[in-house]
């Protein structure tokens, strides 16, 4: 008997009808002889409605109370789903984050999981019940308070439970039918990827692929959890995310493609700190200043120095760009740099593939393709299995299309199953 | 520094505006130097909306899951209220039933409070915060599950916390401005009662007065909690419910009126089991049969026997009448009675007053007043401080009006403050 974790997001649970549809699917999984844990988000727009109510009541809601408020959302969806399943004749028990043993840090709105003690979930399974667990929420032991995990929280709850209870697979149900070589809205010949390694998925998610949250992918990779990203609207196989060291879960002999996919991020801003004295500790000083703005740094490039001075460039999300440049301006004399530059009409793309390790000439091929298309590269950064380039925002889509073709990723025909917005 | 418990129902918390209004009132109470615990129901129609959703999902929702679902309601109102209060500059912390230590039996939907361990509530007060507690909900230690207290649950939560933390008063905010001598929609000259003893309130609530739930009144009486029933729309004093043995909380020397008020219940049905053999154990046998139908018996009257046979009459709520008579029909031979009679167009009224104990002639005065008005009495039942009579349903209102005048309860002018529906 296999243990399967299934995670359903709010768009799969928008009303009573869709809850019944999801319940039916869960019951089918159970009746084929599996133990099933289901992790749910709040129904449809519930979270936004609760946030609106909070905003009507006070301009800056207290974080503890906001967590108390928002966690009502999953409570509603999980109870309804459990009663729908019971109505279909299978046992089901719903559990809040704290009942399911999701122990977190105390930071309201962005708590981290520190321990998972799913004793009650295990007992429910042992009694033959389907366990329905509230995603996104947890509990801090020190304060005794309810917490929420922030963005990507429900995916992370699902992966954490799969890891703690050694599930065979963690199925992430979504409104698209898997992970694509790139966004089909940009490249019409994008293909669904059957399998991807966890480190490739990590690079894709970190570079802007929206279908899985980076945090959940990281958690899955660290704990060896196999993910299956699939559509809640069909029974098609989606995309398997697995650890190649452990082998493919279906025993498939997958030859790693050189390039697996292309991710991109539209809203980037580039900050260049130019003419920085090339003395030890300068980079640390600059990044401490940036860190204080709470901006999330995306890419960092430093060139070799000339005349004992160097240029350091970094990219951040556009929304954070202004405060980063202001913080650096204020510290200009301390840093001792000769110039500060700012550009917010840029975008980033990343070509990812585990096969890149053993293949030579990938970067040459990439730069040639972009050059042939007349696309200028503003910054370059690489990892073992990824090449990221920054371009002007208005040519990024063209760059993705060109590279998708150049690396042989184009499908024979247009994707038709792609239904949603990629969350 | 006095400790005050304030309970606000759903009609006082219908939207963001009313939550802010209630928050303002709570902040004022706090700023006059009191410690404040607030108990809330779910906002406006939330509970009904959640019940509708459950009904859409499955015809008979699992009780455990229904409790999980419904408790989301208070979670929303308490979090919003806490953030509204914090937005006004006072500290506030919200607590679920289980966080507030409301330990109950395991019966979902109608759990009983077995212990109150409000450690976290006490700590919040000690830190200078206002504690906001979810009404209606609790926690069972054996199962670890969330429970709800059923009808009147939030009032009971408020009273239980007031008892456990020895509050000076438990204020029940409602949409009427207190307890009236009778329903002002039936008697326009009904008067607001300034003070009423807990045992009188118990009799009134048990006889159909809707403003306070019987269960909360019982709990308050048993634990000596002073109640103050008042309007959430005005600052007027409402009605104080107190234990005369402890004296009036404001030190008022209240002379107990002979008659305090008149309650009534419209939807009653009368069942008569006639010609029952007058042998020991017959009444027990009959009431065991009725008990199995889960009908709530309201009034029981047995006359002296003639020829070793007697008549036993009882009243139940109309909705339960049919199943009671059917159960008795089925057991007719076992009982050995000569006839069964059923009437569902009846109503009941109760005249209540602690002063009745020391006054003579009250029942004579009552029967005379009804006789003069041409109203026939179908059944009579009395306690030390109450006389209940059953009449035909269509003359009950007239009976209440006649008695209100006969016992000198009429006000000089019509009540104008009466706003709501008496819940």
C-alpha cells in the first residue's frame, strides 16, 4: 500500500461543485488501494476576501491576528472536503496545521517549518481514513500561536508531510498539466516535460518558472521527495520531479537532455555600483547596505578589476529597485565608488539543463543564437546547470523563442492542454 | 481594577463598520481602567452561509467536520476585532476556544463545558491586553478535536470565562436594550426591567423569553455570575441579572416585585395519555417512550386518579409533537391506556415573580383575569415563583396582554427603544 500526498490549490476548490469533484478524485485514489493525505489551500478567493475585510478594519493589521484570520480559510475548505469525502462513503478527518504537527518559527506571515510531528495524521491513516490537512498554516511552540508560512505555503506543507511520513509521491494539482519547457504563452511550441531532476526544477523555479514554488522544490530536494505536478482537470500524467541519485520513480531510464527548459522573469531592475575600490570587505559592505532594504537580490556579477577598482552589478525585482538605489546613494561616500547606475527596463532568462555538465559549447551556442537574432546581452551569470542572461525587457520574449528553437525544445505542434495562468 | 467580560453576537458584528464600532466601545471600557475579555460570535450571517455550503457538499455533514467548519466563523470575527482594537492603539490578542481553555465533552454540535483553564487569557490581561475569545467553541481532551457548544453557545462561553476568572460582571450585548416584562411586540406597554434575580431569569428563559439563553442563565446562576443584558447600539443601562443572596451588585435595595414578567411560547403541542392504569412505574414507562423520540418535554400534568386510572398530559414543541404521538400509539397496548389525544394549536405563557413566594392570591388573581377576558385554561403548572398556563394558540397574546395589565406591569408609555427581534 503506497502513501500518496495530494495538494489542491484554491482554484481547484472554488465552490461546492469543485470540492465534490476533488473529493471524487481523492476517493478514487483511496479505492485503488493507496493511503491518502490531502493538503488544501483556502477556497477560491477566500484569502483575498479576508485580506479585504482586514484592510477595511485597520490599515496595518497586526501580523498575529492576520494569521489567525487567514487560517480560517483552509479550515473552511478542509472541513468541506472532509465532509464531501465522508458523504461518498470513505472515512476522512480534517486537521489544522497545529493538529497535523506543523511546528514553525514564530514569524507571522512568513514562518519556517522547524519540525513536523504528524502523529494524528498517521493515526488517521492507520484507521483507514483519508487525512485532510490545512496547508499554509502552522503553530509555534514558544508562543503557542498560529502562524502562516507565506507564499508557496501550501505546496511546502504538502512536501513536508510527504517527507515526514515517507510518502511515495507528493502530487501537486494545479490548473496546468505539468511543467513546460517554457511558458506556452510566449512560445507556442512549448512542450510539457515528462521528468525533470530536482536540481533542474530548483533552477527553473528560482529563475521565474511559476508552476512550483521555489521553497517547496527546495524542501522536496533536501528530503528526497518525489513531486508529480499535474492538472486537477484531467487524469493525464504531468511532470515528475525526482532525485537522479535515487533513480526515476517509475524506473524509467531517462537520458538527461542538455537543455530541459527556459525560465524567465520580466520585472527586473539592474543596479551597478561602479568604480568600487578593490579592497577586502567592500562587497560585504555593499551587500549589507542592500540587505537592510529587505530587497531580494536575484543576480550578482562582478568583473575583474582594473586600476584597483571594480564594477559590481546586481539585479532585484523592479518593485525593490528604487529603495536599493536610494540606500546605495546615501552610502556613496562610505563605499567610495565612482558611479551608481540604475536600469529598470530589463528582464532575465535562464536556460537550465542537467546535461549541460557534460556537454561543451552550450554557452557558445546560446550566445551565437542571441547574436544572430540581434539581441544584446547585458549581464551573464552561470551555475553548473544553468546559464542566465539579462536583456532589455522588450527583447526578452524574442530571446526565449530563439533559444527554445536553437536548443531543439520546440514541439511538433502547439500545446493545447495548457489551460490556466500558471498561477 | 475590575474585570469585565463583554459578549457581542453576530448582529453586532455584521461588517467592518460594525466591528469598528464594537472595537471603539471595548477600547472605551478598557480606558476607564477595566480589564476586558470579549467573547464574540461569528459575523452576521457567516454561520448560515457555512451551513449552506456544507449542505451543497453533502446532505448530512459529518458532525466533527461541521464543527471544524463552523468554528472558522468566530475565528474570522475575533481576528478582525483584535486587529481593529490594535489599530486604535490598545493591545489585543485573540484566542480560539481551545487556546482559551474551554474544555468540553466530545459531543460535536452540542458539547458541554467540563473545565475552563484560561491561563493564556489571564496572561494576556496581565500584560495589559484585551483578550478576544471565540464564543461557541471548545476542545475535547480525549479526542483532541474541536467542538461546538450548540445553541446559546457564545453566551455560555462568556459566562464560563466570567466565572473562571471571577469577573465583576458579564455584559451580554444584544440588539434590544434589556429584558422586558414581556415581548413589546405583543404588549406595547411592556417595560424594561432594571434588575431581575437569576432564578426569575431562569424561569423566564425556560418559559420562552428569548433575550438570554437558558443554558447561559443556568451557568451564571450556578456560579454566581452577575449578568448585564444591554444594547450594543446605546450606552443605556440594560437589565442586571443577579443572585439576591449576594445582594444587588450596585448595592441597590430592590424590593422584589410580586410579578416580574410574563414569558410565552407559541409553538406548543399537547399530548394526553388518558385512562392510564394507576400502578407504580407507569409514568416512568410513558416518559421513557417519549425520551426515545428525543423530544424536549416542556410541561407535565397528572391529575388525581379515578377508578384506579389517571390522565397524564404533556406539552412538547410543535415540531416534535407528531413523533411523540406516533411513539405512544405504537406502545399503546404496553401502556394499557384507554385513549390518546393530540392538540397542536396551543400555546403556553408563564407569569414569573420571586415575590410570589410571600404573596397570596396571585393564582386567584390570574385565573380571575383570564376568566373575565373569556380565556379558557387548558393546563396549569406551577413552581414556587412561576405559574404557567396552556391556552389555545389564538388567544395566547390576548391572555398575555390581560395579565400584563392585571399585574400592574404596564408602562406609562410605549417602549420606543426596542429595536430588534429579540433574537
